[in-house]
C-alpha cells in the first residue's frame, strides 16, 4: 500500500461477528481499519464490555470497536463483511441499507453458492462482492473466537469478474492485515469449488458423527466422499460452472492431509443441537439436481439422513447464527 493510502483508515462493518467474521474482521482491526461489530445476544454484550479476543494458531490478539445490534448506529461503511449463517442471509440482508453508500461492497464469506443472489435481492448487485474463506474458526465463548487451523486465506472478487478500485483497496487491506488474499476473475467458480469440498466433508462427518480420519480408513466410506465431489461437480456443470478437471482428486488429496480429528461446522452444529446449514449445502445440491434432471444419490441420502436433525434443532440466538 502506498504511503498516502496507509494513513487513510478504511471503515468496515462485520455483520455476523462469529468465527469467520470475528477472525477476518479482527485481523483488519489489528491492521488499523475502523471495524464495527454487528452481533447479538451474549456475544454482543461481551464484545461491548471487553472487545473481541481471538485465540489463533498464528498468534493471539485482542481488538475493540463499536459493537451493536443496530446497523443504524454504525452508518455508512466502505465494506461490509457479511458472515451470518446461510439460513439468516435474507433477514440480515434487509438490515444492510444503513451501512451502504454508493461504492460500498458487501463481501459475503458464507457457506453455499446462492447467498450473493439473496443479498442482491435486498440491496442490488452493485453492492455485492463474493468470497471464499479458508479457515477453521469458531466462537469459543461470548466475545472469544478460536482460530484453530486452515490457511486463514480469502479469495474474493466482483461478481462480473472486473478488477475494480474497491476490490484492489480491500485486497491491500487484507494483505496489510497479514491475511493471504487473492482477487479472482471468476468468483462463482471459486464458490462452487469450495462448495464441492464442503458438501463432502460436512455431509459425511455430520452423518457419521465421526472425524475425517476415521472416514479415510474405510474404503466403503471414503468412496462416498469421492461420489459427493463427483455429484456436486456435475451439478456445477449443469449450472454453467466448469470446475477444473482435477477438482475431485485435488479435494481428496487435501482431505487426506487434514488432521485426523478434523470435522466440520455442520458436524459441530449437529452435535451441539444448533441450527444447521443443511439447506444451503445438500439441500441446494438436491434441488438443483432435480431442476436439471440429474441423479445425486449420495447427496440425496445425506440430505435425507440429516434433515430430521436439522428440523428438530432450535433456532438459537447470538453466536449460534453467526459464523
């Protein structure tokens, strides 16, 4: 970043100050950005009292900033990190207008592939930017986020693939915050690529209630991991997204390198009785497959097995609905 720009702080609102929003927003705050936290419940009260504390494998830190459940108290920002759970997307998107000025970018860092459309329906495509976050982080306790692994990387971009001034500026700030970041000219492909892996990892760890290390040991179960990847790639192609030819093998190799005890946020929410992002994951695969006349038997089975748990899970407030 040039010396003149370094003196000009960027104003960022984090909508959903959970594991993802708390980690990346915290990094930006540590780098000098003015970060405002939009949260609720006990998590909000703890941030108000004590700031946000992040325990990270790359070094712990503590940041403060305006914390509220009312976007009107924050006012217009340069960027919004939109990090609520996918089932809260539409409700949270309706709260965005007070945060916007003409050039404000709302960067969704959520699981799933249809969140940009939902946000655009509320505020217009001109405000929407999409990204994929590669990080393992959760709310450990009110006001405390634990970053336990993953590269802590963000790949993001404008929906039309253009390299705009606002995208370049955000890239500069991420790099200044020591967040490995990359601008993509085809962010939809990036979202689907990550989506394929999440559907396999999340679906199988949640359905079996077991970590990935145990899944890898059984050929019968490990073959299901591959089949989920293949099914999602087929749906992506039907949706006009051509994933790289090595997508399935690349994700299998990545899963083989994961810590044996690694699970997923879907598994975490299931075993803790929290709302699950099942509809945004396997529900989306099943619905789109039916639209295109495709067969996705493994995803359909995972969806059917997990749906009773998703239906019975309560709609918890505060950190249960943030990421």
